[in-house]
C-alpha cells in the first residue's frame, strides 16, 4: 500500500516539475519575444521607419500601458507617419501629465494639436517646449510653428469658396494617391501612387499612372511603361501633356529629375541625363509646352536655404543654360518646391514651408511682372486648399477655376486621395450667419465675454471636414456661408455642455442674415 502511495506521489511530483518547466519555458519565450519586439521597435525608430516602429510599439504598449517611453514614441510615430497624425495626442497627453518626462513630448504634442486644428493648445505646448531652452535651433523652430498657429487661426476665420469632389476608384485606391497633373484641356490626368507591392523589396513603391477623362468621370487608370523598380513620382506635366517630368529615387537614380515625352499614345523616357542634376536633391520640376524652359527645385549650394526653385533655358542649338535662382520673392530659408508654371508663363504655382503658412508645405502662386522681369511676392491659396498637413502640388485646367489636388479628407478611400476642386466666385456670398453666444440658460444668461475661458466655434462640412474656425467678439461670431450642409459646434472649457446644430444653406438664402442664439451652461 505504501509503495503505491509513494509511486503516486512520485508521479505527481514529476507532473509538477514538468508543468513548472513548461511554464518557465513559456515565460522565457515570452520574455524573448518582448525583447526582440523591443529591439525591432527601437531600431526602426532610430532609422525613422515610423510606421513599422509604431506597429511594434503598439504591441509593446499592450503589456505596459504606463510606460513613458512607449507612450512618447507612439506619439512621435503617429505625428511623423502618414497613418493618422492626430492619433498620438492621448499618448502624448499621458506623458506630459507626469512630473518627470522627456520635454520633447511638448514639441510633438504641439505639432499633433496643429494637425487636429487645436491651434490654441498647440501654442501652449510649443511655448512649454520652447521654455526648456534646449538650443537656438529649437527656439527658432518653436517660434516658427507658433507663428503658423496664429496665421492658421486668422485664415480659418475666412475660408475660401472651394468645393471638393473625390475622384472614384478608377483613379483613387486604398493607398496614397497624390501629385495629380491635368492637361490644360482637362482630358488627361497623370498622378503618382504607392499601390504597387514589390516582393523583392518587401515594400510598396511609387509609380506613375494615367487616366483619360470620359463624360462625367475618369477611365480606369493605367500604369505607365516608364515605371521601374525605382520610386517614380510625377512632378510636372506640360500644358498640352506632351512632356512629363518625374522625380526618381532608387538604385539607378538618387533624387534626380528625369524627362519623358509623348510619342503617339505612349510616354517614352529620354535617357539623356538632365545637366542640372547634382549629387544632392532635385525634387520638383516643370517644363513649358515649348520645351525651352524648366523650373526645378534643388538643395544645391548658393541658395537661400533648404530647397530653392531654379530655372534653366534652352538655346537655339539645344543646350541648357546654367541654373539661375528664381529669386528671394519666392525662395525662403525653408524648403520651396514643386514649381508648376501656366502655359502663358505668367503664373507660377509652388509649395513652400516658408512665407505665411498653416503648417508644413502650403500652396502659393506668384505672378510674373513683364516690366520688372521679376516674380511677385506670393499669395497663399488659402483654406481649405491649404491645411496644417503637407499640400505640395496643384494643377488647373485652362480657366483656372477647376483644379486637381491630393488631400487627406474624411471622405477619402485612403490616406491621400485625388480631388477635383472647383473655386466659386468669392463676391457671391450666399448667407451670413450671426451667432450670438450667451452663458447661462434662455431664461437667465449673460453675453459671453473674454472673462470666461476661450470659446471655440467650429463649422464642419457634410463629411466632417473643418469648414472654418471663428473668433468671438463681444459674444458675437459672424460667418459667410455658401450653399451646402454644415454642422455648427460651439464649445468653451468652462461650459457644462456645448452646442451642436445641423444647418442647411440653399440658394434661396442668398444675401440673407440668419441669426442664432446659443446658450452655454457653465460648469458647476
């Protein structure tokens, strides 16, 4: 009997040992997996591969949600990637809520607030980072972003009359579709997309696509035969579509501009190396229909700073001149890029991180003065064409009222989609909305004043995109509206609850004043 009991206990002991070893091995395996995951996250973060790093840090975050480093780097990755630049806000807010944290979190929180159109909060975060006084470069960078925030608050108070129409899936995809260029007659559209996956490279690369217009839409896009295993982006198209400029980066070209010409219905790459390419970066370029002038951007020595816009001209024997800087009216100490000249040579569209901007690249135009032979000071194309995100290229048909642009909007199929924009007549405002804001209830209230915390008045379009942000002066805010459906939202930090209302403006509301009284209940 005792022998049986001993054998039973020995068996039980062996089972416990096996289970312990199994659990121990499983724990060791989990530790090893976490260690590898952390290594992958750190290495990709250091290499600025933010989307891969984000994926790994989100997995690490699941097991350690209070880790300051994980929260900070998730916030940085979201801000620097093309996934959702505002999604990092709660992670960064968690970081700055602690006593001891990396002050860099303030900088990225400020930038993320800018992408979320929360400019007042962005200024506060950037000011806090500036106070760390890391170095003059940091202070200058913060001052520049704060300047953009104040300009954004001003320009969103006066949105332009622009309608957006997303092109359908014959052009757009779930991937990034961008850099659209249309021929002057509106019949052909070329653009870039990173939809092609290359197994050998284990990544998607950018290629150039073409679509032909049909009655009310566009035909299925085709991939141009000039594409290779390098990254090709279209950066310019002559007005008649006969000449195409592209930026190429990869094994066979490094940040260079190449040229293709149309023969019949096909584009053929010109194998001659354009003489203005350098060992540095040449990024954007356009060519006139006559083919005798190319405008391009370059970071070569001797510029005003960053990328500058230059031009070269071709003489009677087909030789290109030495590059000439287009001048300080257009070029700044920041990046100035993606020139696109109209067929008559009188107007130049370009993007810039300088001048008065909402953030990142904004789109501008400049007019050529025949008397002085100089380009005018640039004009910002305004909101909603420009946003706090990168706005790099725009291309118009001949009338200058219909254009094509890539944008990250609520109604998109992917991150970046191509839109047809139509600019209305700014002089024909449809309706004037006067919103009177009170603190309290309808039976007992006082007009809102600056004694209370700042009020936020936001108007959204039917898709949820911000149409405008408005200032409140002595309890009154004033908006000029065009036909369409909107949502009015009014908030302030001291209110118990905000105000929301759907508004529809029709052509019958032309030149009418529409009054609304809004009551905000203060927090108890």
